[in-house]
C-alpha cells in the first residue's frame, strides 16, 4: 500500500464539516485525499489546529494527526515525516515554505509531489504567495519536486522548460448531487462565489449587476483584508450592499453555497486570474452553466458548450440576460456540463491520473 502525507489545517476543517472552511485549493485537497484513501492509499494529514499533538481522527478513511504547534512549522514537519515514513509528500499552492519542506522530505528519502492551484504558480517570480520576495525558496521547491501536478495543459506550458517533463495533468474532483433542480423550477438568480479580493474582480460584478437591474444576484464570499487598501475594500462592500438587486451574504458555509449554486440559473465568474476554479466544477455538477469573462481552462467552456466566455463586461451582461431568459437553453447546457464532470472530474478519474503520474515519475528516477 502506497502512503502519502500532507499538512494542512483547512483540509481538516472541510473533512469535519466546519462551516467556516473556505478556499478552493483546500476543498480540492480534501476531495483528493479522500479519493486516494478510497482508492487504497494510506493517507495521513498533519494538522496544527485544532488537533493537539499526537491526537488522531479518521474521516472517510483519511487519518488526521495533530502535529506540534509550538515549534516552527518546519521542525514540526520534519518530525511528522520522519515518524510517518511515507512514500510521497504532497503540497498545494505556491509558498516559500515549499522549498525547505521539499528539501526535508528529500533528505528523509521521500518523494515529493507539488500540486498547482493557480496559473501563476508556474511562474515563481509572479506566484501568488504570502511572502512574494521569498520566491527563490518556492522555485527551489519546484526544482526539488518529483512530480508537478497541473490543472490544465496551459499550466504545463508556463513552467520552465526543464521542469515540463515532470508535469502531469491532475483533474479536479467534484461530488455529484444525487438530484438536480430543472431550470424551469429555479429562481432565476445569478450566483457569484469567491473570496473578495482583487484578482476576483468584484468591481466588474458590480458593473454587470448595475446593468441588469431586473435580475437578482447572490454573492457568497467574505473579504480578504490582506490584499486590499481598507478604503477600496469598504467601497466595494458598500456598493455590493447598496445595490437593490444584489444579495450580499458574506461568508457562506460550503454546503449552503452548493445549494445556492444548485438553485441558480447561472454562475458568474469575473476573475482575471485562476487555475481551474473548483466552483466551476461545483456549478457543472449541479447542471448550472458558467458565464466567465476570461477564465476557460483548456477551452472547456467554449469547446464543450458548458456556458459562455465573454471577454468583456458588455458580453457578460448580454450572456447573463439571455441565459436567465431561456431556462430550457440553460437546462440543456447544464446537463452537458454535468455529464462532462461525471466522466472527467470523478474521484476515480483523479486517482487514475495520480497513480499514472506516480508510476511514470518512479521510472524516471
């Protein structure tokens, strides 16, 4: 049995149904760890909060273990990996800690797998990191990775050429609702789901909502104060809360968010920078088409007719208005989207891709 370890507090929050959990990467991390456990892997996730050191809990076959929270993460991680003796150490998202973390794993004789969650993860100097000036440490982690998982083929092309041979496509995973609501029975709303921060472009959402006063918009997402000037953030929130056709809900628990998506006519994405948004998969699983200004990984929306990519605010206004007015067209588009994720983004498909990468990487080293 292959063994993999991962350290992430928010993955534990998703696993235990904590309503405060947020973050597409961590949600995917939970789906992947659970899928690997169900596929026969031994999976252990290190957690600094809320589990105490040495405390354990098993959820859906995934073992969560409390690791030392008093020492620096790297000391705690060293002890975690040395104790667990995994075959693979897994990491998600660009971070300066990946460099020393990968080095610890390699020094202990473990293989490493990095999973990209944003297109800019593939360009260390521009990567969305907590400490941007420490990007050389993150870049070192990429070079020390046995496997670099990408969300779509375009991410592989962004990698430095010498690393592209280590890149493998790993599809996102989405849980399929047992039933879907026919579009003729939906409430005609447009849902926007994201943490409110600059790359998500909530300012464009406001522009679109203003031009469609007869359509109700539901906005799910709390602000991230680290990335905003306080005056700019306050202005965005004031505008959202003042528009009569916008229902701003702030942070919404994950399960409730899925219900909102499943009752909407359209999911709107105004983001100008992503990887492969997990919220796209969640919308498609609920047979909800996506209207996206820019994001279309591997041209899935355009090529599969799973929604509309507009390129402009004016195009988004037109697409949203026409889709909401044509529930049967929305329904047909949504059913195509659901069939797509059933085949391409199932837990089985992700585990198959993960294991194929492991076999290939093992042959290279």
